[in-house]
C-alpha cells in the first residue's frame, strides 16, 4: 500500500506564508498532486509535480524531491479564503492515485 | 455548465436497504472514479473505470458495485447498506485515464442508520 503523511492542522496569519509538507512512500511514482478542499465542497486541483523542483502558480508553489519522497505546498500572502484543507496525492507505478488525510489550514485576521 | 453532477446531495438510509448514487459528467472524459472521504482517513478509491464498458476495484471495494454502460454515467450501488458506509462519496473523472488530473463532483453525504 501507499503511505502519505502530512500535518493535520496549521494556523497562520493573513498576509503570512505557510508551508505544508508531505512525505510519501509508494511502489513506483508517476507524479504528485495538491488539491484544495473547502469545507463541504469538492476537492479542486491546485498543482502537479512529476520532476524534481519548484512549480509556481501565482501565490501557490509546489516543490518535489523524488529521492527524498518529499513535497511541499507553499502558500504566500495568505488570504482568509485560503482557509481550507490541502490534500497531497501521489500517483503510484500502477497509476493509482492515493491521498493523504489532508492538512486543515486556518487563516486568522 | 460543463462538469460532474452527483445525486442525491445527501441521503439518510436504513441499514439493509439498497442505494444507488448517481454520477454524470458532460466533459467526455474516458476515466471515472468513486471515492469515499472519512474524517482522518482522506479520500479512498472504491472503484474506477478507465473507459466505457470496463471497471476495476480500488482500495475499498467491498459492499459496493459499479457499472459503466456509457461514457457519461458511472453509478455506484450499495447492495445492502451498513452503518460503516456512512461517508461522503465523491465521483471524479479524468480525460484519458489514470495519467491525467482528476476533477471532482460536489459529493453525496450518505448516512446509514
């Protein structure tokens, strides 16, 4: 099976930066995804990494190190609307997608 | 508006009853998926279909069945519901299979008493 770990909760102040870490152990690797999920809503796609390095999309960036089985999602200039759960998901060698339990980020004024 | 729809939005069901959760997409995506989401456990794959006419088992398939008669529809059936199937169920689709990004429907909140 797959093992994907991310912190359960994080709290940060509006305008600050938060980094959500994700470590994984999978049988094979075909990419890592980050999804955002607001309470009571569906997950929505944020980012995808398949090669090592940093992918930047506006205020959000995602980093991957395949050799370390490690990724992080960086949220900059936090806004109240960024309060949500952030899901790390890894696609394994059989192209199955496995999700971590999610990190709930609370942004305080 | 293109996307994925699920029905019902929520349902309370007596244990032992049969229930079908509906999922329809109008994006002509080949692959479709059913997940359940439980607190502290994250999303877990129940069943998937890489193309119309084919289905496969995911991580937690027991007690569930699916069919894929056409591209657009992917219903999930609970033959005899049990309380442990209380969960939020999400349907998802991707354009051409497991190598693509998955897009999720709004979810069905199911309570089995």
